[in-house]
C-alpha cells in the first residue's frame, strides 16, 4: 500500500491526520517540542498539552527568556474572512510571549490576501481591523509595547522585501511552493514580503538582531524554512560546528562569505579560544572537559555550546559594524490543527465547521451542540465501551480553549474513556462555556474598538 504523502501548503489547511504528525519530524526536519518543556517557566497550556508539538530553533528563545535577554515574537494574519478559533491560537501564543518580555509584532497580511485571494484593498483593511486587530487586542495584546501593521502601508517593509529578493530566485520558489508558469508575479512578491515580515523584528530600528519566534500552524513551514535560509545568506560570516578527524574532536569554523577588509581580523582579535587564522576563515578549538559539548558536563570546562554562542555574538557584533545584518535564524513553534466541528478539516467555506469570534454567542453554542463527537451510537454503548475523546471535536474545544485546569481536562478525558461522561452532558458544558467566552470576548472587542478610536488608529487604518 502506498504511504500517503503529506502536503504542506501555506494557502490552504493541510490535510494532516494525527498519525501523520510524527512523520513531519522525519520528512521536514521539525524538532519535537516536548524535550524543551522542562526548561520553560510556566509554559502555555498549548505547550503543556502537546498542542504545540514541534519547533525550529526555539532553543534560542528559551535561552533568551532564561537570561532576561531581548527576544521577539511575530506572526501574521491574512484578512480573507472571519477570525475563528484557529487564528485565536496564534494570537494566544503572541500574547504569551509578549507577557514574558518579548517584543511583539502582529502583521495584517493584506498584500498576501489581495494577491492570493483577490480581495480588494478596502475589504482587506475592513476585515483586518474589524475581525483580527480588535480580537488581538481583546485577547490581551498590549499595543503600547507591540507593533501592529498592514503590509501594504509599511514602506520600510516593502523596501526590505526588495532587498531580500536578491537572495531568492524563481526556481527556488517554484521548488518550495510548487509554482507553475501561470503564477502571478504579485503572488511571488507577497512571499518576499512575508520573509521581510519575519526578519523585520531584527532590524536596527527595532533593536537589532535577537531571537524571534514565529508561532504558526505546520502549513506555514515553507515560509519558515525559506526565511531561515535567507537569514543565513544575508550574514557576512558562516559560523558552524565541524569535526576534526585527525584530532577526533569538534571545532568551530568561521567562514567569511565575501572578503570584507578588516572584518575577519576584527573577529579574530576578539576570540580568546585557541585558533588558526587563514585568509578567509578562522578555525577555533574548544577545550571541552569530558564529554561536555553543551549538555552540562563537568565543572570548569568550556561548554562547546557556550563557546558557539559567545563566538556567534562576537561575529554578529562585527557584522553590524561592517554593515551586515547579523540575523539569528528565525525560530518557529508549530501547533496542531483543530478538527472541523462537522468532522474532517476546518474550512472557511463550511460555516458550521468553525466558530468565529465575532458570531452571536447563541450561534456558537448551537454549533457545539451539533458537533461531531467521539461517542458511541447509544448511551448504553457509551457507558459500556467508553468514548474516544482523542477523536472528538467537542473534547478538542475543551482542551484547546475552554478548560484552563490541566487536572480537570484530564478528568474529563478519563470519564469519557471509562463511559462515565456522556456526549450530551459534554456538549452541554462545552456549549455553555463557549457561549460565555464569545460573549465576554465581544465585550472586550467593543472596549478595544474604543481604545483604537481614542488613539485615532481606527480611522487611520480604515481611511488609508
């Protein structure tokens, strides 16, 4: 039997079943999130419950949080329809990182919506403000410490995207996104703008290079992979771990990509570890005690991981002096997709498959009561055989959004599996909680609208 291929498509919800997530780690090089959990203080419930299941490079962000160093969080929203619970997940993650000191960026990707979905600029602005920005602020985004912007009105962003375009060609975009000859140029340009969105928080006007995490669904991984590649190409130096077969030990190689008079000497002058300096590169040898290469080995030896960070900091500072960017590779966290309430994928073309944050609370509750569950055909079978919460859209609503206490959500899971809890009672509870949440959220949205009006932002964004 042919194994099903996993499609990763940034412009539609990927059809990924639960059993396929493990293959993402092998096929796309995504790292499992669980090993990082113990290093994160007060992790978000998405982290604790395995909803955030993978990452790329999130270790740098964790280290920055531990060391009270600067870091950022950035993600975007394509204004093509109503804000729903899937979008809320990204907003929750942005806000969580902002509350922990991260400089937060929220992009309204109107250039993408205009080029890919064909929406008018006016529609993009109205949807962007009235659906996404209001909900973002209502959920807790601090506009005094964060940045909200539209792609189309950010001239610096567009200029930066043009600069990044020198590092990308059509063949590469075609290979990553499956573009054919009939793709619109504006569609390709919107990709470069998204690359610029991701790297913009590291520009000097926003405090310079720092670890930045992009919370997304796994369907957005092509953007992350491409931008990480571009970030590396924009560096003046490449710093990497290599292995000396003769000495049987690792070393650090610093390679200058293009001769920049004085830059290599400036790097060499600041490195205190044993080193060999050549015309275009430096080899640095780290004396590591025992087996310690960054995993917390014995006493006073130099950790290889620590040395790598120290040297990369030196190189990055020199790059900035010589006109480079010094980018950190952008990190990403990947969360699982929620099932549609009707079963299968959640789709904007099927209103009953999702719950919008802007719909009447009673309508949201009604959708929950009609939702597909993991229960048995009859109450008697449910009590005898138990249900399947891992296949239940109602349980997902409770786990993802409505029950903050881990002990309680575990109790619900066990009661369902053991046949103690019926689908009717579970739906009733979820419907009531959802109605209450939507009602409260819409009150906060009204307050957010007043804040924007007081600051003149509401009119400014809609009157562009």
